[in-house]
């Protein structure tokens, strides 16, 4: 974060130096142009003052933006410190050790739940499947069964 802050400050300083150079060039051109055309007085002073004011406004805005970025970086560093502190607090919390009995009971409970689900599935498809099934040893329209005949089928 500090490296990014230094890079942003360097970029702002370069930008302000470029603006200062452009402002000096504009003022020099205005003075030269006024001198060549023979114009002098309050109008030239007002033009030069306007260039100076624009440069000052830009510098103030750039510096304010730099200050706000510095505040943002400070807040981000503070937040990172708090997050690190909270992580360390979380690391130091005791870990609950499961007992052997809890593990056995949990496994047994999961097994019983699976067995119950299997019974419910068999119950739901059992009678409907028996009614739609042809006796073994008979031929249906699409499939033939070659097992011995089913004796429990009632028509």
C-alpha cells in the first residue's frame, strides 16, 4: 500500500510539474504576442493573471486529491491492522476436540438416515413397479424376459 501511495504521489508531482511548465509557456507566449502587437496595460495583466489563476486552481485540486488518497491509504492500513489482529485472535481460540462417542453416534445417525431414505424410495416405487411389470418368461411388445415365469402375478 505504501508503494502504491509513493507511486501516486510521484505521478501527481510529475503532473503538477508538467502543468507548471505549460503555464509558463502560455504566459511567455502571451507576453511575446502582446509585445509584438504593441498591446500593453490592464488587458494583458488580466490575461496573465487568468493563466496564473488557472494553474493555481489546478494545483489546489491536485493537492487536495493527493491528500484524500493519503487519508484513504491511512484508513486502508488501519483496516489491514485490525483484520490481522482479528485473525490472530481467531487463531488463538481453543479448538473443540470431538469425542469418540460423538463420532460413533454421528456415523450411526447418518447410516440410519440413509437406510430410512432407501426404505422410503423402495416403498414409493414398489407397488407401481409391480403393477407395470409383465410376468417373467413372457414377451412384451419390446422386450422379452428369459427368466423362469413369475408365479406371484395375478391378473
